C-alpha cells in the first residue's frame, strides 16, 4: 500500500495540468472581491436606516465558494478520469491489481494538496472580501451581524478554516464520483448538479423546506460547522454530514471501480443518489424545538399580528399557596421563521405595569423580524394587565387626584383617599388584588419557561418590565441566558437623582423653542415663563374651562402633566408634543389650563391625572411608596434642591402609595454575585442612566445610550439599538465601552 501511495503521489505532482487547475481557483478570489465590490457600492447608495437593514457579506468566502468547489471537485475527478481518458488505467492496474487499493492510494496525496490549497484559498478569499469592503465592513446591521466579518469575530476563523477543509472534502467527493462515472465530462456534469444546481433549486423552495434542504447543501456546511449560521444543523451534525458525503462518494467509487461490464452503468447512476442521500441519518441531529406543554393555536383576538399564535399557562393566584386557586395567563408567540438553526426563545417582558405583552409584541412584530431568524419570541398578558378581567377594569382605571402635601395632616388625607379607592377594587377579589406584585409576575415567567420546555431563556425587559426582570434574575439566575434592559424602571436608583434627566429634557425643550418659530413661546425666555406660571398656579390654581374649581391646575399639577411631553417630543422635525405643550403653557399663562386637561384626558377620563388603582396595586406592592411622612419630606426637599423647573413631579407616584392597604412584597434586594451572564442595558437620553445602573450590578455587563428621545427603543424600531440587542442575543457579544447610537440629527 505504501508503494502504491508513493506511486500515485508521483503521478499527481508530475502532472502540470493539476497545477494549472489549482491556479484556476483564483477565480474564486475574484468572485469574492467582485461580490464585495457590488455590495459596497449598493451599501453606499442607501440611507442610514436602509444601511442598517442591509444584508451582510458574512465571512466573504461564500460568494466564491461554488467556484472553488468546482475547481477542487474537478481536480479530484481528473485524478482518476484522466487515466481512463488516456487509457493509462491499464498500466496502473497492472502495477496495482486491486482496484480499490488503487483508488484509496490516490486519497493521501490528493487530500494533502487540497488541505493546504484549500486553507490558502479560503483565507485569501476572506481577505479579498474584507479588503474590498474596507471600513464599511465594521457597519453593524439590524440582524446583529456586520457588513463584513473579521477573523476576530466569534466563529469567523472557524468558518474560514471549515471552508478550506470543505474544499478538500469536495476534492475527495470528486475523486469518488470520477471513479464511479469513469468519464471527465460525466463527472463534471454530476458535480455541477451537486455543487450548483441543487443549491440553486433549494433556494427556490418555500419556507420551511428551503431552510431544511439548504442546510444539507455542501456550500452551507462550513458556517454550520463553525456554529455561525448557514442552516439548521448543529456543528457536530454538519461536520458529520460533510464526512458522510466524502465516505459515500469514496465508497460508491470503490464499489463501482471493482466492477466490469454492464453493471457499471447501473451502479454509476446510483452513485449520485448515494452521495446525495447520505445525509438522511443526520436529519435527526438537527436542532429540534424543546418539548413544550403549551397548546399553540390561532389567537382569539383577530386584531393581533397574523403570524402570532396563542396559548395559556395556569399559575396559582398566590405563589405562597401553589396548590390553591389558579388563573390562566395568555401567552403570545411569534415563531421562528429563519433558515438558521434555532437558538432558543426570547421572552419580551412588557412594561406598564398593566400593559399586555401579547398586544405589545403584536404591534412591534416588525422590530423582531431579524431576531426571529434564530429565535421564537414570546410574551405574556401578565396577571396585572388592567383589562384582563381578574378585577373590574373601570375600578382599576379610577383613582384619586394627587396633591402635594405641605403638612402631616395633608399627607394623611392623601393616604385616606388612596386607601378608599384601593379598597373599593380590592373588595371584588382580595386574593387577586393582594398578589399583583412583580415577584408574582417573575414567578409566572418561570412557569412559562417550564411550560416552554426551555432550559434557559433570553429576555428583553421593556420599561416597567425591568422590575420583574430584576426579580427573575434574583430568583432564577441559572435560567437566564441573556437579559436586555430597555429603558427600565429602576428601584435601586435614587428617585430624585433619576429625575435629573427631566431637567435636561426641559433644557432641550427651551432650546428648541428658542430656534423654532412653530413654538408658541418663541422669542420669550421659556424657562422664566414656565417658572412664573408654576409659582402663580401654586398660589392660585389655573382653571380648566368647563370643569369644576377642583379641577384647576396647581403648579404641581402642571409639572406632572407637562413632563412627559418634555421627555418625549414626538417625531422630528415637527416635534408635535413639544408644539402642543408650548401652546398649553401659553394658554395656561393666560389663565386657561384646558390644553393640559385635553392631553391628560387622552389616557384618563379625568381632566387631571389620577392615581389609577390598576397601576398602583403593582407600584405599591413593589415598594414605590414612602415609608413615612418624614421620608416624603426628605425626598421632597432633595427634589427642590436638584430640580429647579420640575421639583415635586418626582414625588407624584410615591404619594399615590400613601395609605395603601396591602404591604410591600417586593423589597429591593441585591442581585446574586455569581451565576448571571453579562447583561446589556439600552436607553435614550432619559433612560440610559437607569439601564446602566441596573446592568452595572452584574459583572462584565455593558450599556449603550441612544443619543436622542424615545422610550422602549427596541419595540419602537430604533435600528441601531435593535442591531446591538440582536448581536448580543445571538452571539452574547456586548458593545465596546463608550459605544453610542446616534440620533437622527446627530
């Protein structure tokens, strides 16, 4: 056998045609560079958002790999078909009578050359693509990838190496096919079908057949072996499949080469089928969905996104009594739709409190499109959803007005009004009312994880969803694969200091008024006008036309009604909410607070903001209130010192918990020192500090600021934030320190 191998190696290296054929592989490099050039030209012509939605070039090898495969496959086939064509096969068989030994003796030399040549070619193809893209290669895209990928990116080095190895494998497949067909032209036809025709046909299939069929094509195996995409197979299955193709081809070739006569033609035709179906045993090795106990069906609410599926999960009303009364929670699912291997489930934790995560997920379905290439996405209609029906909706939406107490007696009176409103709702179902805290919501989330059959979940905690996100991290750290906090509410952070961002928002509003002629206060000192209005209203409240004197706005009322518009001005360049609040200030300065009342009525049925029982049954149980009048006075004085334009607005929500009839059930507690993965925090100007403070409690975490207005940025479709979140969720890679997302006017 050693002599046969040496003889075949001598023949292989003495043929100049082999060297010329390998030189033809430069066409693969040119193909990679050419595609990268076209991608770069197309990318340059796009708007900023269109660039974010661009399709990446991956490792750059894929665009030329079919050319490389054809060259290497033909090289392998010619290793034996050239001997049949020149009738040198007779001399070879005289020297090595055992035909299978002759075939196998050709393998070491061919493998050695193509292993080296494949690696050189693969790295050259990658380098050509990256060089052609230039600086554009680092552009982060919405799906979490970059336009080009350097070797330092996770999995890229492995994918390039795997591509080089696959070229050697294709050469051996070519050898097996050549031995079976015994004709260079015939082998070329068969190899073209395998390398070009079948992958093209697979791409034309509808989903999910396209994803399944494409996963078994040779050109998609390197990425799957590296675990960075390409199909639905896990790395081990993809590697096994590539080896299986080689063994099938060589086995078929060894079988046919030993035969003579008419049986050869029959077996030669069967060789192709043997090569193509050798992957079938690997089907079971693909990444299946976990064993879920949820019965997914069409959602009964036909206004939801058409692809959404719904199911229900039964949980105890009181988690301290798990065998007691049960309630059903509706869970919504946006199923995975991509041609990539499924990576798991992302749980979108809704904000509010009181909002439906199922509705939020439906409305934001477009934001999750890229993420669904690799993940199922679920959310829940939490137990504290205002219109769930567990407690009367009208009662939950009602509540007292909040006044700013100056004395202990006034503080006690506010508490009496709060308690009376809460008791009216609580009387309808005391057990349910007493278990609307975020700890119960977090335990519901764990019940959903169990029902999904997932070992771990990835999370996007939106707004108030940050509270149950923190609680879940504390209670179930081993079940968290990844966690994103998007503009979260933060119980750890000093409330008055967290409201400093509102002063910054007010400064942006006044700066806009100074330059925008559409501002009703243009040309005036807006800060001076505002402070004078607030001071005057605190002495003599501003009436609301058509309402009772009790509905008149104090300075405290004006601040609380105005600050949401200061924070969120609306779409640029019109900034409709800034325009509206400027007009409201102008009219209030003239003695009519009706424009403020009109704004408040959009979310309540009252001319002034009410402390809705529905939101406060969670707020107060989560510890948002003050423990005493003394704490209130201390926090109020701190706010007056820090917030010259909006002092008092920061105490509104805590005052709504004064006198609350149920105890705090979710006291802030430290996150575990170990067991949690690094987290990602995102937020706008007004939210990023809260996000950074939370994730800063988990070692190795990172935060990124969107340098613009907004809240709930992922759901809102902010492309830069979506790209960073998707990158983190798919690869667990965090943005570099100091990274930011720039706003539209930055």
